[in-house]
């Protein structure tokens, strides 16, 4: 009876391995997608914070570079290769109220698409994820 059990664990492992790899890769790609989204959302918050202390209608190019490169000079590597300055819509400034008058600025990233590292594995396809608009609004003291 003992000779008939030789190699059974190896066969079971070979049957389960594709499922384990698929689950691991799916979890990894989901984690990367959440990380990229959070990085972009933080960059948008930084840009709206930067614009909130500027004169309305100015420094828009610097804010776009802050979102794409992480700095206002537009130097260094991109924060995300799928994100370009074309994805950053023109910021909007609004005023509301009369006493006190409240000024706000809104920055929005549109059309941001996350692309997974692996297109497919064991017949499962990993599609690109297009996020909803990422935006932030902040009150401006000016």
C-alpha cells in the first residue's frame, strides 16, 4: 500500500499550483492598482494645495507637472507611466457665498487607466482598469 502513495503529494501540488499562482498574481495586481490610485490621488491633493495659495488662473502648468512628475519643475521620472499632463483637466476656481466670500479651487484627473503587468495567465485575462475621475477641492484664502 505504501508504494502506491509515492508521488501523490507532487501530483496534488502540480494540480493546485496554477490556481495558487493565479490567486497570487490577482492579489498582487489588485494591490498595485490600489497603490497607483492612491499615489495619483495624493498627487492631485498636493496640486490643489499648491494652487490654493496661488493667484487664481496662474501656475496651472506647474500644478500639472506636480501631478505627473511629483515636482513643479517637471523633472525626474514620471510617477506613473500611464499618467500624462493630458489627463489633467484645467483647474477650476469658484466663489460662493457673500459673507464671507469663499474661494475654492478644484483639480481633476480624467481618463486614468491602470494597466496590469501581465495580460493573462492560465487562460484568465487581466483587463486594464479605467478609474473614475480623481479630483480634489480646497478652499483658497485668496
